[in-house]
C-alpha cells in the first residue's frame, strides 16, 4: 500500500469513528436519543428526548471569522432551538459558539442541560454565505440532576439544583449549610450587564446564603455565603 492509499484509508477510518460518536438525524419520524448523548442535527431537524421534542430551528447569526482572512474578533454563531415538553409547553433558547459574555454555549431547560459541541461548516471567505440547509450542529443533552444534586419538587425552574451543582463542583464550603437542603426564602428579578437574572435568598443559616442566576442560560453568576 502506497502512502496516498494509506492516508485515504486513515481519513476514512477517522471519519467513521467520529460519525459513530453521535447519531445523525435522518428523514422520517424524530430520532429518540438518551440523556448524556450527543446528536448531529441539521436546521429543521427534531429529536425526541425524555418525552419531549428538541428542534434545531435556525442559525440566527454566523459572524465567525472566515478561515481565509484575519479578523480583530473571532466572531460567533448563534443557534435557535425549541424544546416542546410533554405538558404542551414550548421553550425557546439559543446556543452560541462562545461565551459572549453569558455562558451561551450551554442552556438549561426543563430539567436538561444542552451544550453546543460543534457547528459546521466553518466559513471560508466573507463573500460566501453558508445556506441554512448546510449547517450541522452537534448538541449534547444531559440531565440537570446529579447524584449529589437531585431535582426538587418545589423548584420548577431547577434553581436549587443549579446552585447545588455550583457549590459542589466549585468546592465551596457552605457549612453548616447543606446545598441539598436549601429552600428559597425570597427572589428578585432584575438585569445584570444587560442579562436577565434572578437573585435568590436561601434559607439555611445565619443571614442566609445568596445566589444570582442568569434566567436564560441557567449560569450561576455569583454565590455568597451569608454572615452569622
């Protein structure tokens, strides 16, 4: 086998392995996927997830710096998704290729976390606009709840689970409080740097702990332990 044949064989094997990592949506009934599984979707595709339907609606923006030019900013792609839940509700959310400044590569909706892993193709020249039908997004879906931070019946937005995950994953010492025992004493909605947020005052200990969450992305922007 010559070098060229070996290279072609290697590239084909790599492409096969990459394709095997994530299912690709095809024509016909919506594909059913499991949590903790990535999926490749074209614009207009839908997949079934835990009784709901996730739809990749459109690419709202693609300002990524083309590969054949130099730019002062790397740009971004912004994708619109909809999640239709079994109770008949439709939840719209966006995922972006960069934090800008929100954690827009990730969104929390109805007990699930959605992560944008990749969006192809990448623009090559400024004058060549990519048709909507050519885009392929790789999205990972995972449950919001973890073994350490389960969902709470009295927390429909998942805020307490998000706070618990933030405390546990960041290694924050909140003793004598327990992040799985927090309840919401009060909440205040406002904006922070142009982002819609909710400030949550938690029942726990002393003056109570506080957290600020981006209501669109589920990102915990800040967490403060209250004084005694």
